[in-house]
C-alpha cells in the first residue's frame, strides 16, 4: 500500500477492535499491518488480506479494500498461525 492514503474503518471493524483490545490490537497495529504486512493475500471481491504476528500462535488478519486514494478496513480478526501457513 502506498503511504498517504486515508485509512477508514467500517463500523464492524471498529466493533471488532473494541473486542480485541485485550489482545493489544489497536488501530495503530491495524495500520502497521496494512502498511508493512508479513504476508498479503487476495481476498474475495478484490479485497486484500494483510497479516502480521500477534503471538507465537496467533496472527492478525486485516481484510480491506483499496482504491486510488483510500483504504477501507472491512474487518480484523486473530487467527491461528497454523491455519494460514
């Protein structure tokens, strides 16, 4: 992702962040994951899925849509690393 794009969160993504605060998942962590993912996958409907480490067993997955001037975060969730290796 090119820097300088506006990053917005859907209401669903904000709700997920509220639930993941105990795992130290913040908006900053999500933005960092989008800008510097450990891996990047294609998702459904042209979406992208950026991944980064949370713990030795868990990774953070961020599903987002990207246009010329913005990024819209659809959802964020922790996942077992072994499932996506």
